[in-house]
C-alpha cells in the first residue's frame, strides 16, 4: 500500500468482518505483516497512536472519535485523515425530471437502511407545488419498502446495526416532534424481531429545531420545500457538516454552477453521492479532512521528497543555466 503496512482497529461490533479482510489479503498473496487486525481497547489504541513506529492515522467514525484521534495524532506530530459524519443535502431544481429524481432520492436515502455517511439525509425541493408532488412520490416509494431478513433478496428494508442505533433514532424523532417538526410518514419501531425502524419522513424542521443540525444515521429523511435556488443553497449549507451533496437538474452546466456554491467535499449532479476506488472521497467542516481513495488518497500517506541536482562547480544559489 504505497510502501506502508496497515494496522486496522475495527469497530467492536464487526470482528468477523475484520477477520474476513485478513483472509482476503492472505489469499491475494500479500506478504505477512502487510495487514494486521488490532483487537484493542480505546486506551490501548491511544498508546498505539503514540507509538513512534506508527507514522499516520486515518479514522472513519463520529465527530467525537475524530476529535480524540486527530488530537492525539497531532500531539505526536503525525499525519491524520478524518472521515466523519455527514448530513448531505439533495437539491431538486425546478427543471429536474420528477420520476427519475424520486428514484434517485429513494436510493440515496435508503441505501443500507440509511446507515451511510453520504446518504441523502436532507431533501430540498424548489417550488411549493413541486414540493408537494415530490413528497407524495417519495412517501409512496418508502411505503412500498419491505422489511425482512437482509439475506433475503426480497427484502428492501433491513435492520439497523444495533439496538443503540435504533434507540438514538427514536429519540431524535421524538425530539424533532417536540420542537415543532412533523412526521409525514413512519416514525416508529417495526413490530418484528430485530432492530427495525419504519422508513420515516420529517417535515417542518425549522432552524431552531435541534434536528436541523444533527445527523440522522438511519432510514429517516428530513424534507424541505423552498421558494428559490438561493434558499436551497443557503439551506444546504446550514449544517456543521460538509461531506457530500447532490443537485438534480435537466441543465447539467447550471448544475455545475449550483454545485460550486455548496460547502461540501463532494457534489454529484443527477445522482446521489456514491464511492468508487478511482474517486477521491472526503469532506470539509465537521465532516473531517483529507481524502480517501484515488490518487489523492494514496498521497495522504506518502512522504514527498525533493532531490535537487547541480553539476560540479556550480554556484551556491539559484538555477543552473
């Protein structure tokens, strides 16, 4: 990996996934020691970060975890890359085709049961009438999702990762309603074994509602209707996060201009944000810093060196003519 070996401290809930990664490296013929899992406590991980043999740290996690890890790495003068939370806006311009945009919005919000850092968590539609139509279409689509075993191909709504995650979302829905928000659809736990939440749409989330600046990490969409493009961009940027964003329009060049105004590390035009090995991935603001994937991702953990050569007898300063 560009001359580096990798120590992975995985989330406590996925040890089998970590072991599977190790097997893939072994099966691919990677030399021993190139990849190693670290089954460590928080305190042990802190000591690992401080170890002089470790020269860089990258984290995917919460703002709180990012601040702790980046702070400890910084005190040891080590490079770090942080991929943290997001509250991505999906802006629907006035000329966006309705049906395909609805399909994209459904995928962008409900992919992986909404447990995605670049999920389209805030849907922003320009125009009152189009907003009403879009909300109706979106609700129809999420109402058709079928909860079930994630290993069953017929399932279109899987469970949340843990009971803790489910309880947090239920608390956030409760808080949204308490502070004046409305539940346009869903809002409750599904009565079946497992940690299932009804796909949910929240409306009426004012800037004074705490949910306005929180990340909803699950199958919950905040839905907004604005009068014009400037309001849409302003609302899109009214968040402490800046990971990804989407703009839907029939005019791609105009979409580029709107994308340039959005405060985020990534903007996709006419698609929800997705990821691939060749595309740099990362955000700004409280969503972190640095980039993963692509050539930029490799460059984050490469030490660049200058070697300047002059012929014998050269003067001590300046370029040689």
